[in-house]
C-alpha cells in the first residue's frame, strides 16, 4: 500500500470538486480534525466558503484553525446583519459557528436550533449556485435522537448536496454508530486505526470495496496514520501522521 506524507497527499492525491462529501473516522487525538481543517484550508475561498460547526463550550482546535483559515466566529445563524457587513465574503473565507453553550439545561436546545438553521440556510443557498463546504464534527451526536436529533437534515444534505455544490465534511470517533450515509454518500473517506472489531466490520458498508481488505489495512496502521479512499476512481493510499 502506497504511503505518502500529508504534504505529498495535498500536492499529488487530493482532488476536490464542489459538493463532494468527506468522512473522517478516528478516535479522539488521532489527528482527524487537524487533517480535515488542513484539507479544508486548501479548498475554501470566498466563492466557496467553509462553515465549521463547534459543539463544545471551549475547544483549542477550532479556535486555532478558525484563525489560521480566516473564519469569522459567530454564535447564531444566519449571522446578525452588522456581523455580515463586518465579515464580508471578500474579507473572510468562511464561518466558525460556535453557539453560546455551557448550561446543561439548555445546551441541546441551543445547539439543535442553531445547527438546524445552518443546515437549512446552506441547503437554500446552494440551490442558488453558491457552493459551500460544511464541516460537522461529532456527527453521531448531531444525528442521534438522544442528543440533537438532526439526522434528517444530514441525510438530506448527503443525498442532495453533491449535485447542489454543498459538501458535507463529517467526522466521528466510532464508525459502527455513524449514520449509514456517512459511508454510502462520501466521495473521500479517511479512516484511522481501530482495534474494535465492530468498527472494522462497519467498513463493509463502503460500497464497491473489499471489506476484508479495508479491515486488514486499518488494523495495521500506525497510530497517527490513516487510510484514504477516493470512491470516484477507488484510489487508495496511507497518509502519514
């Protein structure tokens, strides 16, 4: 199996078209968010802005990448009019949507309301030929009826977004409880090492690919390496950590 560095991957292997979905699967600390933000930084621009959803009250990673990618931080969606003028598309490459949370009694309601508004507005905007990249970390929690219950929103974007130019970049820790469309609809899939057999067996739902082959590769990955699959032409490689 070909192994490339992250820099070589960006230069030689990474080919992204508006509307293509990406799925990143790896445990906390594996580097999946860092890789996703690096790749997003290569494709977003004022004409195709990135929108990153943040769930935690405090998180150093999106703070760092928001500054690096020149994303405007907002707590509500759509942003207030004055913030839209302050952070015009000509000045910013996208948005860091970070609702004000920290209250156990209201956080789920707040997150559900704001994220649903993001999904609905993005769906409407891309129908007007305005492509976007939407990054949803912890997609299992966003989809789960026990937490935010927004799986219908996600599925609609997974099913319709590619033709509209709305790419959903989804990340999760455990593949066995991720929505099925995270596998079926993604063009670009990134998988980190897993020792849990339930996780590895779920890879069999990536259509057109030998599940035993994927399981064998993933089981032997080094800690921060990941397997990359591009489903349009079934390109495979291992990206070094």
